C-alpha cells in the first residue's frame, strides 16, 4: 500500500513538473498570464517554470514572417481595372502587445495589407503603378507599419509583385509603344537629313570658293559611272569646264585683233 502511495505521488510530481516546465527557443518569447493578468516582460529564451493551473504561457515568434497578399482587383485613378498582388514582410517586436492588443496579429496584418493595397493604388494612375513601383512600395510600407505599430508588429518591407492588365489595355499599350518607336525613328531620320543638308551646304561653300574642286568632283563622278560597264555613256560638260578655254580663245581673239 505504501508503495502504491509513493508511486502515485511520484506520478503526480512528474505530471506537475511537466506542466510547469516551459522551454522557449531562441527565436521565441513567452508571455505569461497569472490568474488572467499578464506578467510584464516576455520571457526567453531558455528554460522557465510556471505554476500549473495558475499560470499560462503564450509563445510568440520573433522571426520575420513572409505574408503573401492575395490578388486584389483595383480601379486606378484613370478608371483602369487591374489585378495586383504583393508580398509583405513583418516581425513582432513587442510580444506582450502582439498577444494582448490584438486577437490574431497575423490575420489582422494580412487584412490591413489588403485594404491598404487597394486604397493606395486606387489613388494613382496606371502609369504610376508601372513606373513608380518603388515609391508605392514605400508608401504601402509606411501606412501598414503605422497601423500595426500599436500591436507590437513592425512591417519591414512591402513589394508589389504582379500587375495583371486587361487584354484591351495590353493591346492599347502595345500600340502606344509602337507609335512611340515610330516617332523616335522619324525624329532620328529627320535629324540625319538635317545634318546631311548642313554638310552639303558646307561642301557647296567650299566648291564656291574653289571652283577647281567642282571639276575634280565631276571627274570623280564620271569615273564611278564608267566603272558600271555601261554600253553608252552620256557625259554633260559643265560650263565651268569651258571657261578656261573661253578665256584662252578670248585672249587670242583680242591678240589677232
């Protein structure tokens, strides 16, 4: 009988000991409630003892949590319907607040992230969503972090991942991009023509100052044309080539006179 009592007491001691021992990991903190009231300061990491039935420990992880924000249908400021999803990185910095101030900080952070994503993107144009994504990420992070701060949750980063556009908008943007490329090509072509005309004007000025340069260019052109093996070659003779002969004949005529 005595042996059974000792055995029963031993089993009871083991049960009480197992119920009172808590191990808190390095990335965790334990929030202890004693008779329903929270004991200030989170415990951990390490081995801790609590009073069974009287104390209750809630473990909170301090690791960075990756929250996938599901796709949200957003109407932008210029009345374009897009489907946007994002990712949010947050971390608990005050385990007591995360346990006492909010029922489920993970679910609450997810909901505020979704509503903030829709609210922020509905105030900007589609072009800003596509081009100013870094600034929008900062705005989202600041707004969500301000809301979650009283919960003991720090939002470190928010990133917009995908922006799905309607098919009609994709076609319109493709046409716009094609028109922009054509405009740039025409501008480049016009600039080339303008530069070529300037060079021709400079060449004309040089030829006007040195008439012999015009004759050399004429002879060069004749050589290039004759190299094509044409059966018949008609060569117009510029008046400038005849001026030396005209001048010579004119001098001889005046001598005979």
